[in-house]
C-alpha cells in the first residue's frame, strides 16, 4: 500500500525535524507493534477490516471541504496513509513516514468525530488517528509547541507553567473584580465540603482572568456553595491527552479528582472548555481503568442551564443580537449538550441566530483536538483548513459568536481575523454577566 502523494507548503517544526533524524527502523518497529499489540484490540481491527473505502466520510471533514475537496485531506485517506500502512508492514516503516504520520494526525485532523457520524458503518476514524498519535508520542514525534504544553503539565500540573503564588494572586485579584458586580461576592479557596469545586484550564489565569471574576459574581447571585483549590489540581486542560502521552494525561486527571476528594466537594463544575471536559469525563478515567469518575463532573453548559431553568439566575436584559454560537465538538457531538446550549442562548440573547449545520452536525472549529496547540508554525494551514467555518458564520449575519470552549474561542478568533468577518468572539459567561439580574440586596 503506497501513501498518497500530497503537496504541502513546507513547515519547519524543530521537534519533528530534529527527532526524525534520531529514529531507527528497529525503534519504530518495536513501538508500532507494542502499541498495536498491547494497547489496542478488536476495536481497531474491526474498524480496519470493516472500512470499504467508500469515501462518504470526506464530505463530513472541514479539512477536505475547505481545501477544495483535495482527496489527501479526506478522513479515509488519512487513515490509509498512516495506521493501515503500519499494520500492513508490521511496523517496518522509516522515519520520514513517521514524520508524515505525525503531521497528518496532529496538524490535519482534529479528532472531532464528525466523519464517524457519516460513515455507513459507524467507524470511529478519530480513534484510529488517536492510535497514530499515541505511536508518534512514544517515538517522541510530537510538534514542538504541543510537546511544550505536555512538559508544562508534567512539571507543574498546569498547561501554562502558572506558579502557585501567581495562581493565588490571580484568584484574589479576580475576587475583587467580581465584587465590582456584586460587592459581597467571594472566591472561596480550600473550603471543605462545598457543593461545587469549580475547575478551569491554564489559559484562564494566564490570559483570560476576567472569566474568573465573572464566575465569582455568578456564583454569588446564584447562591452556590463553591470553592476552588489553592494547590495544583486546578488545571484540567490536559493537552497530553491530545499529544498521545497518556501517562501524563493520567497524572493530570488523577490529581484533579484527588484534589476534589481532598476538598470533599459534591461535584465538579468544569468551566467553558470542551477538551478538558473530555479528558476528565472519558479519556482520563478510561485510561486509568475507572468505571466512572469518583466525583460527578458537569460542563459549564449544563451548569448554566440548571441555574437558568431553576430560576437561580434570572435574566434582566437580554443581549442585543444577532448573536450566533459555536458547538464545541467534545461537549455537543460527543456529550449531547446541544439542546441545553441553545436553551441558554435563547434565554440570554434577544436575537439568537443559529448556524447551519448545527448541534451534533456542526463543523469543528479546527482548533480543538490539540491542533491549535501545535503552535504558530502550523497556524496558516489550520486557518486555511477551515474556510467553510468562516463561510458558515458569515451567513448568519451575527455580530457576536459565543464559544463555550477555550480552543473554539481562540480558533474562531483566528478565523474571524483571517477572513475579516468583523465579528466579536465571547464566552457565554461574558454574555450572562451583563444580562443577569442582580438582586437588590446584592447590588453595589
């Protein structure tokens, strides 16, 4: 089986370029067969032997559609050019092949699972691409910027190398910001036995600290008994899950749940992040052999839905539209929160204009799945690979796009800027904080 010959603009990635020179055929063969023999099973072989190469998955992929239907971007081609070759040749492949596999799996596929929805046999192509990533990770063939975030997780247990004192200083600062909305708002640290532990990801204290101020005010208005940890275990972004380093992924998830158990909370509320939710709810626990997480965890979409539908948060003035929304793959397609997302959007927005297609059928933002974390060298390719998303947003006529996920937020900002859409990108909490009613006894 010969890989598809593709033309790509050369990209310099120091990690891939350097590590490829050190790989030996014996090392490659050993790792490929170890992963296939010890970490996969009937699932992989069933998918490989069931695929009839029909190509129906192609029309589901934003990479294929945005690149003028170049067949080399079709999901079936990505699988044919990677894992199928490894299986056929029993791991006897060279370093150049592994480098191309890493480029395909890490920079040309978001493992968003949209293609699997359109496969007549329900083949999970994203799973096979994750197997490719796992092999590449064990061969140290991971794009530089993505591997840097994994190193940060391994050393500090957070993605952004946020130091303990910086973390606490940021929380205290954002408690003061939240008090600008509600003077009595508090951001409780290390409170044992609270109803909720609120969990965020590394970019919040590093770049988007205002979101912590927002949740401080929202929690007070909703009268939620909550807390946040003062120690490591607060960051659940877990980019190791997407690099293929499942050992570091497991460390991150174990510490996250151990922190919640130490605080004796009743449940964890995950902030607006899709990949972090996936890591905590599915991939991390599965790798550790847990039947289910030891403490219930819900995503911010479900949390806001519960607050609004129960009346704990009332809407005083709806946000002016038209406003549209992005469906984060890991909480909509993979967790079924599409209806709840649209409920809260309609509850808070005066003129909510949905995208088409939407909900489980929406296109991926092209940033999730770790693809945005491969960094600046690959940005041009990533944004060009989501032209269809830009066209989709443009059709709505909206002035604001709500993205309840950090990767979606960053990726869609790149799309808006590149394709000059003239739209603002916001998290849902940024809309809610301005729309919610603040009871008279809590007002400044």
